[in-house]
């Protein structure tokens, strides 16, 4: 809830707990969308793709495209040392799709 104070969040939780008193099932998921791709674990991606019965060939292709990427930052005429990242890449359309799959499966499991 962008732009909301902690008091707003506490009020929301109190409202949810009030509903729970009526013996209705209650499920809560909190997601920080600011650094969402950094929090996606690759093991969850592969597990969810298997649960969705994606072919092993598709899973292998996705693995190759998301693992082992090396980067270098250039600022003016200076270049950083090469480094490798394990997170999903910001701005990559595949990252968005994979995150949506993981998020959807988390909601289904609840």
C-alpha cells in the first residue's frame, strides 16, 4: 500500500482478524514489490514449472537463459570488474513471466 502509514496497515490487519473471528478461512500474503525479482528463488521457479507440467526442454532453455549471466558496469571510460548475478534480471520479459508463475502458484497453495 504505497503512501500508506503503518497505522493504515495495522487497521487493515485488525479488520482481517475481525473477519477471522467468524471462523472463515484466512490467508495472508505480503509481497514487497520494490525488489521482487531479487527475492525469487530459482528452485521455486523450477519446482513450479514442473508442477505446471512444462516440458523438460522448455525448463532447460529457461535455465540457460537465466543462469550464468556475467555483467560489467561502464561509467564514462571506466569499466568495473566482471560479476555474475543469480537473481532474475530487471526489465527482462522472461523475469516478469517467471515471477508471475511463482506468485500464482504461491496463491494456489494457500
